[in-house]
C-alpha cells in the first residue's frame, strides 16, 4: 500500500508504458484513507530549487536540501508510482500538512 509522505519516482508520460521516459520524484500527500480506498494518489513534486516561495516546503532528502512543491500538486493513478525511493523525514511532515491547510483555507 502507498502511504502518505513516501517518495516515489512517478511516471509522468502521457501514456502509461513499461518503459517510462519522464519520471520525477514526488511525495505522496494524500491521506492514507484515500490511498487505501482509491486507485489514485495525490502527489507533489520533490525538487532542488533555489526559489523560495510559501508553497514550497524545504526538506532534507537523499543527503541534500529539496523542496516539496505544493503549488504543483496533482492526482495520479497509483500504477504510475514506479519505484519507492524513500520517505520524508518525520520532522518535516507537520510543515507539509500545515502548508496544505493554509493553501486550502478560506
């Protein structure tokens, strides 16, 4: 089962193929209830960027500073999650959830 805060290489090719050419690391941000009961997951890209912005949450991942880019979230079929490459550290998780709540608050 896919879990919240896991990081996957995600196949973003227009058509799902066995040989993906456009894979990007992304963080699963959908709640586990969604991940268990639907075939889709909500993801946010994980990238190195120097651009600081309120919707980009800094995290430590793979021995470097990365950003969870919450202004580019999307829903994908879980079949597009090619390979799990890790998890977001426990200390960064509350910041991601708080930023999501701020982003969708009235």
